């Protein structure tokens, strides 16, 4: 996918009702339903884990899916709950991988629970989704770990604030604030990139005009 006019992936989460049905069918042994769950969730889990462990993400997520398949019948909940459950498993496998490499995640400071996500959330979210997937993930990887995980769980995996907080073992207010700060950084990057593009266009036009005058 290119940064400019190439194909861009947007992360949609409107099919949670169907996700819950697929979970129930998969728990009853329906292999096609499990395949549908895999197709829906695997790209999101992979994007999340890739920011945590880098090039080893495929192996880590494969381990997570083995655990998901093994414990599937034990899961109780709806489609949103299943999304959070799988994200938790993927995160645990990623952290295990980092521990094995003796490369522990950087400790983060919890924000006060009273902090709420400010207005303008949709603007930052749109900025996130306006970038190509590879470009976006590369930018997210440069964020502080607490912001990166919050953004990925909220926007890519599709969890709400309480569910993301459960995955991370943090307070809801802390996760909302981290997501907001991360998205705001991405929005600033998009604004800067657009401004640079406009400046380049003006310079190019001016150059053509001078050329015509000679």
C-alpha cells in the first residue's frame, strides 16, 4: 500500500453481531465459523502485536491462535468480549516473547482516572485512518508504549475504553488519555505532512510560472 494514492485499509467494527454468532458456531465445532473469526481478527491482532515485538509478530500471533483455538469452548461472552479476550491472549504471548528476549516493555506512568478523553476524538481518529496501514503502524511504533497500545486496541482491534483497560490492566481514564495523546500526535503528523505537500505544490507552480516568463 502506498502512502499516497494506493489502497488504504480502514478498520471497521460494525459486524460485532455477526462476530458473536460466529463465535457460538465455532464453539460448536463449525470450522468455517472459526475460519471467519480468524480472517476478521488476525490482521488486527497482527498489527497490534507487530508494534510490540516487531518482526517476530507472525510467530507470536500464531502462538496466540493456538491458545485461542485450545480454549475457545471456555470463552463466555459476545462478539465484543471475544475481541477483547483474543487481544488479551495476544498481548500475553507478546510480553512472554519480550521476557524471553530479556527486553521488558518500558514501564509507563498511570494517568489519573478522572481524566476523560477530550473532544476532537473523531478528528484524531480520522487522521489515523487517513494514512496507509504500513505507514500508520510505523508511526504508531514510534509512540510511547502506553500510547501505542491504547491506540491500537481502541482503533485497530476495536475495543471500547473499559475493554481496552481490562486488556492492559489499567484504569479506563488512563487508557482513554493515552489513546487521545497518541491519536493527537498522529493527527499533528498528518497536518504537518499536508502542509509540506501544499508548500511543495506552491513551489512547483512558482517554478513553472518563472519558466514560462523566461
